[in-house]
C-alpha cells in the first residue's frame, strides 16, 4: 500500500536522498556547414516571431510569385533580407464551426495547425495542442542546456504564443537583463574554453536522482495499470532531467562563432514603438549569442501584443485602436498611421534578422542555419479576419530550405507552412493539423 506521504529514499555519500511522488489513484478511495573541430555541420536552429494586428491587405503581398518577387510597401523594412525570406500569401484559417476568437484564432492555427475551441479574450493562446516551436524543440532541443527560450518584448509574462499544450504557456522571459544572467550567468560553460570543469552542484543533483533508481523500479511493480502509466509519465520527466544534467557534465562541442555578449542594460519599458525596437535589439543579441554558443536551438520571440497599445510619437491612441478607428484616407486608400505602425513592426523583424545575419560562422551566418517562422493574429485587423494571413519564413535551416520565394496558395490552409517548416527541420511527419486545417501538402518547391 502506497501512502500519501511516501517518498523514494536513497543514500548519496552517506547522506539521505529523498524524492517525492506524484498523486496516484491508489492513494485515494474509489472516486502525463561542418565544424573543423568535430567534422559535423553546426546544428540547425528554429524560432517563431510574433507581431500583433497583421499587415494591411494589398500592401504586403508581392505581385509576382516564385523567386523573382519584389517586396510590397509594408515589407520594405525587410528589403535587405529579400533573398533570405519566403513570403506566403492567400492562406486561410478554417474555423469548422468554432468562433473566431479575435486576436487569438489566427496565430493559434498557424502555430498549431488547429483552430482553438476555447478563447480567453486576452489575445494569447488557449490551446490543448503544442505550438510548432514546442514540437521542434522536442526534436532538436533535447541536447541543449535550454530546451527552448521564450521572450516577450512587451515585458509581460502572459504575452506569448508558445505552449506545450494543456492551455499552459511556456515560461516567458520579460527582461533582457534577466535573460542575460540566466544564459550567461554562473551556469554558462564556454564551448571554446581550453579547460572544462564540471559543475559540482550539477554532479550532486544527478547523483541524487540516480540514488533512488532501484526504488523506482521496485515501486513500479507494486502499482496498478493506471498508476503505472502515471508513474511512467512522472519518471519519464525525471529521466529527461537526468539526461539533461548528464549533458551539462559533458564538455560542450566547439562553436566557432560563440562569444559572450556585452552586459547590457534593460532599456526602456514599452511605451511607443521606438522603445520596443530597442528591447527587440537587446533580446535579439542575447538570443543570437545563446544560439551561437549552443545553449539552445529553439526560441519564441513576441514583438508586440496581439492588441498592441504602442503609440506613434505625437499620437495618443495605440496601434490596435488605430486599426479600428483611423479612417481610410480617400486618396491613399489605406490608414496612414496604421501603415506607419505596420512598417515599425517589420522593422522589428528586420532587427532580429540583422543580428542573426551578423554572426559569421565560416562561410555562412547564424541566419543561414536558422529557420524563423514569423506570423501574426489577423489577416485584416480592422475586421479581425482570419483569411489571407501574413506568414513569412526567414533563413535556410542549414540549406534545407530554399529562400527568396513568394508562394501564393489562395484559399488553402495556413497549416501548409507549418508542415513545410517541420519537414525542413527533419521532423518525420507527412501531415499536420486537424479538421479542415489538416494537410499533407507541403511547399515541396522550396524544400532542398
């Protein structure tokens, strides 16, 4: 009989080691490019980048498909990276009778392949299924110190479009300074250092977990089927922690471009677009160094909220409010302040790409071995539509994806992009998505 307060006990160096257990049913009554030093190509990296309120229909879609396209006006801040970016237009989110949860449904479908059945009205994910960054992290992030890193330039921990499912957001870092200390603080091991000294604290933690391994095996024999399944789920997470700790005790593989970033201040809180662009730069520099140093291979970066309140200098209304209330200029044919804000958002993406492209790795750059999926929450913010969603990818994933293409797929599901991304990154899948968003049709013309 297992008691409510029972723990697993072991001995490590003469000291007692205990590990608590989860709640089991039986505890209740009847009511889870090649590196010269290693001969291996640098590992591929992946990121998602989110911005709020999309772009203006007609002002972002290239007029020509294929590799000869030119950027439309609102994409001009990205002009320097035209050959590194793929633009996807015309694709829709299919609701299958579900409500369009404003500022949530569009991004959820792009990042999960599914229209969410539940909305929270707060403009962030409420999903039972994991987002694509979590799926990719499971595939390429297991052997890094951080399985993934999530950041929000808005400085709000609830601003995120990254989840492992179960309606729980992945923990979001809101301070560039705190992220710097987390990545390059006491636990950081320079992969290019001549000497490697294992962390004694990590050795102790790993040994402590190993000390109760025999009791774990014995416990499993005493449980019923339901509790064995629950225990296996629990101990699987323990085994993953053991592997992670064991990895941290190994000397890291050399990373040619690895260097520690300068200790930067936090910058200003987000009041207007000018401040948040600086925050994007700070986060981007730290993320780039973390990728280059092999600390992580996956990230999620949120630039603005799905309902951004950021202002244009001289304006009292935030960007989201302007998308609904600013009249369309009769001569221009669009909302001029919204157009300005949209260009600022693309400038934010350009800042991240510039930082990644600035990290040289032999003949290539960090951007060349990274694939970034950029998306927003709506097709047309003024009406909260979820058709003709703005989607881009940047970077070639170590040559696994061709770049510099405009791919138009009018009326097709947005999940085609996510399927293509996962296949480029080596995930063994042939289809992705649910209900009408399910697809087995990737953009094979850009898969190298």
